[in-house]
C-alpha cells in the first residue's frame, strides 16, 4: 500500500499479502500512516527473485516479438497520480489501436493501482471491436499458485470497463514459457469476497492481529519485527516441532508462553492433546 498524491492506494500484491497474513496488512497500514518506519527486505534472495522474475517477463516479451506480434510497451515514469493516469490512457490507446499484446498494462483509479505483465489480444468481441484482451502474468513457478490467480482477477476487474467486456480467461506464463489458462469466472467470487475484506480492513482497521508464523514470513519485509515481537512475548511458536493446532489447544488451556509450557507438570491435562505429546512438548520448551 502507498499514498499517491495523498490518496491511499492498494494493489493486487496488497490483496495477496492480506490473504497470506492479516498482521502484515496491519503493519503496512501503520507504515503508510506514518506510525512505523517501512522495513527493508531482510533476505537478499527477495531481490534476486525479483530480478529473475523480470528476466522471465523479458524472455516472454522477446518470444512474442519474435513471432512478429506488435507489442505495445507501457512505461511509467513515476508514482504520481498524473503519471499513472497517463500510463492507463496509453494502455487504453494501445487497446483501441488493436495491439497484439501490451506489456506492463497500467490500471489506476478508485484507490487501485495495477500493472499487469501482459494483456493478450483474443478474438472475442468487445466495445473495442471484434477483439478484446485477457490478462497474462509471467510466473517462474512450475505450478500455478492461488496468489497469481487472485492478482489476475484484480487486473481483469480493472480491464473490464476499459474494453466493455468481461475477460473469459486468465493466463499464467510459467518458467518454461508454456502457458496455462483458467476460467476467470471460476475465481471471481472468491476474489470479490477477499477484496471486500481487504477494503474493510483498510477503511476500518484490520482489528487485533498478531504475527503468527506463516509460510509468507520467509519473504516478508516485516519478518524481523514479528520475530522480535514473538521473542518478547515468549510465544509458543518458539517451541520446536509445535504445530499450530497444538498451540491453539495449549492456549485454550491457559498455557500461552514457552515458560509456562516448560513448567507444566507431567500430570497436567490439555483437552484433545495426548499426555505423552504434552510431556514431550513441555520437555522441548
């Protein structure tokens, strides 16, 4: 999330982040509001992954142009409302002229900023004429992840009013440059519900969140802050091999910290947790 000319603007990546971890969104909102310094990526591999992703996009771009297709390239000079509105106008102009593909198609408005890797021209009528466009994103992963589909749903929603037609499919260009396609309608309802939850969190605040460890922590800029918070709180996640469902059962029984777990007596009882398991976790604590 960011403020552009004073307006709070969200992106498809912000929606994915919210679905991964609501506490991440809480920290982002705090930073945008000036209450917290924006953390830098702690893991240098994050920057390496970004660079590899950009290289993948350019390989696909070169493949399209090698086929003799006309690809319009949309460049955005800076993150100002004026520059982004201009980039969206150039995106629409490329669509109106019937470019075969559009690279870095830009959408801006209603508090949303988006940059689709590609728009691909398809033979499906729209307000533009006998053709329309569908979103394609270049992803290095061999298998398509849900987060990629959610992002493309956001871009497709922004694309629809520009061409006066709902895209039929969304496409993922995988690391081997093969394309996998999905029906947009199969994911639209989930996307709309997730978007409303995010907008609610932005408008009303995300509520009381806590930095529970999730898979996304490995690539999150706030990971260091969250780990420090869990250390201060003596959080149960610091116990080796403790599962989330076990931690929930322990907290329900009043065992909320590593220290308390370590002092749990062998004859203690936790509902729906085997005595042997409790004893083992207590020893690990």
